[in-house]
């Protein structure tokens, strides 16, 4: 466990309180799942239950139940697969999740009655505080990643003060095809004490979501053009449905005479999504008003459920197959079919039998559903808690995050192993340094010749915005591969009919005789041939009235 903080930011031990603790039963270092016991005063809260074997929860019980209640962040197996066993062992233990998660949970146990499973999980509303026990309030916020996935805010109140802990579960800041991203503005200003956050991708930086999609679509397009079929093994929920929507709507495939076959648990997941249509983003609901969301044999490319009678012909001509990550690829990659491209998602452990490698090709792709490193640190700096606990990621990736100076110097940073108790003293005199400058993601929309750039609301809350947007006009220029935006000032607009300023008492680019069109034309200047700020200055300045 790491615990680092600069001297200027340490909590005075004499004033610290030990009302909060976290005991991880498992932290998903490999594929063991996530299960955390949080203690807030007298309350014991189990966050997720991704354990395959729940026996560790019953060891050394001093009470009849391993916790007072259970809160589930989302329905993926690594966060929920132990729930059914937990419920059978402790039927009086209350279990809570979002409404959508309660409806998706049965997909973890397809041989069980889904109605019975849904009954043991109580649905909580979104964005609405609910008092679950005296002095303990829970509030759920959409976290991106998967329909129904939530970040869980717990508030424990005593006569002296309130303690706040946020567990992100798996989160994603960007919008994907079927899920809207976590909204930073909903969580900012919580006055948080403890943040338990996933670190699945460590400090790695991802390309923009649209670039990830385009790269994957281009690779599949080339394979089909080379008369090669494509098979994509995926988890039953989330990625498979995202891939299907990408294949249906990307320009490489729209209108193409092509079959997309969906097999096994991925097809079952698609059916579950159709039951949740009112909970999906408005853009998805609008799409579904005009054509079926998934199953459609009339519109090209055709999306079809793979039945046993189809298997002998699948792959005889180029096609795309989405199948469950645990399925036997040999059922598809037969020797009497054409060649196959097997595409495996990064950071998801999917085993491929070596007998399928030749003459087929195995490659990986990135279509992230978890936040990358910059997104992770951005969320931390927006919430500015006293303690940050990293879970869900390889030990090496989590070590990369805990070793970041920008985190070490501002927060108590922890990355506990399983069965390692983390005490979380909270001090009233915690001196929090200012957060570093944050890069905010926006959205770009192209409609004909009009380009709209949407920026985060927090940008306009910055005092610098008033000066930037004073006139409502901006100047844009390329700087290498980056597009730089600059607000135009009133002074520039007053002189817009002139290519240089007329003041003679200021030595600046605006009064330099080598400045034309806001660009430097002096070969002796380090700014030569660059766009210049009119208020700028360089050592090669020559005034307008200087001798020629």
C-alpha cells in the first residue's frame, strides 16, 4: 500500500478521525473481481461482489451478516458474479443497484430464473439521495461504461460532521454509442473525503473515441475487401453491443451487402438492451424509431442471430461474427471456410486456441470502455479528496498511477492488495493545494459546412473566460497538428480595418514594421513566418518609423 503526501498537505494526526476504513476482499489485480468492505462509523457497506468464491466473506464473522448492505456499481461479472451465491448464503442481506443494473444482473446466471434474480436486488433512483440506515445516505450517479453503471456517493453524518466517500466502479468520461459518459459537473464540489477509483489503464493515454472506432472499422473493412471473414469475441454485455452499433452505422458498412452474425450470450445481451430502450440515450431511442436497434435482415448490412442451421455456411463468403468471449472459435473458424481475422479487445483476457492461428490472423484493437490515465487524474483533480484508493487494474498499472507526483503531492494515495486494511483518517485542517491546470474534452460536430465545438461548462466558470469571450469572436490557427483558439479583444476589433496598430509609444508586434497580417516577415526574428500576437515582442523589433 502506498500512502504519499507532501508535508504541506498532511493531516494533523491529533485532529484526524478514524471513522472511515476500507478492507478489500479483492481488487481485480488479475481477474479475481472487485469486492470492498467499507466501514463508515458503525455502518459496514459491501461495494460490489465480483468474487467467484465468497467463502472469504464469511470468515471470522462476529455478526450474522458480512455487511449491513451491499451496493453494486454495474452488472459486469467482475463486479457482480458472486451476488447470487451471496444472496443464497445470506438471504436477509439487502442488495441495491440502479434500476437498469437490476435488470441486467440475470445475464450473469443464464441457467437461473431471471425473475427470481431481479427480486433480490432493490433498485435505487439516480441522482436522488436515499437514507439506507440512520445517518447513512447513498446517491447514485451515471458513470458511463455500461447502461446502468453508477458511481456511488456515501454520506455518513455524525453530530460533529459529515463524511463523504465516492466509489466510481468502472467509469468512462466520453460518450460511446449506447452510453453517455460520466458528467464531471454532477460530481464537482462534493467536498469529498475519500475517492475509491478504478485504474484499469494506468497512466496510458488513448486516442479520441472516434479515432478508435475509425481505426477498427478500417481494419475490418480491409479484411472484408481481402475476402476474409472477421470474428470478434467479446463479453456478453457492453462491448458486443457497442461493436454492433458501430458496424451498423459506420460509413464503411452502411448499405453494404454483408451479413453480421451475432451468437450466444452476446445475442442475449442485445435482447436485454432492447428491453432497456427507454433508459438508453435519446440519440439511440431516435435511431430505434426509424429501424430496429439490432436485429434487421432488411437493411444492409444485415444483422442476424446465429442459429445452428446457419453454422455450416458462415464464413464461406466474407462476413462478420460477434460471439461470446468464452465460446469455442472452432465452431466458426472451420477449415472448409475462407480465412478469418480474429480481433481481440485490448485489456480483456480472451484465450484463443493455437490451432486456430493458421491460416487465420489474430490481432488486437482498442475500443476503450474505461477511462485512460488523463481522464482518471482529471476526475481526481475535480473532486480533490483527502484520500484516493486505486483498485481494478494490474499492480504495475496501479503503481504507475500512485507514483505520479501530481497525485502524491496533493492526496493520500493508496493501492491496497486484497485483505489489506486501509485506515482513512480525516482531518479538519487538511491543506489542499490548488489543482493543476486541467485539459477538458469537448465534442466536435460537423453538419455541412458548419462546425460546432462544444466545451465543458467548467471552462466558462473560469475567470479567464470573460476576457476570452468578451467580443464573442475568436481566431483559430493551426499550431503543428493542434488547432489553437484565441479570443479577439475589443482593441483588435477597433483596428480590424488596419493590418497594424497605429500606436507609436508601445514596442510590440502591433507597431513593428515587419508585422503584416498578424504574421512576422523579418528573417532576423525568431518569430519569422509565424503568426504573432499583436501585443507580443521580440529582440528584432523595428518600429514603423525606424529608418529603412
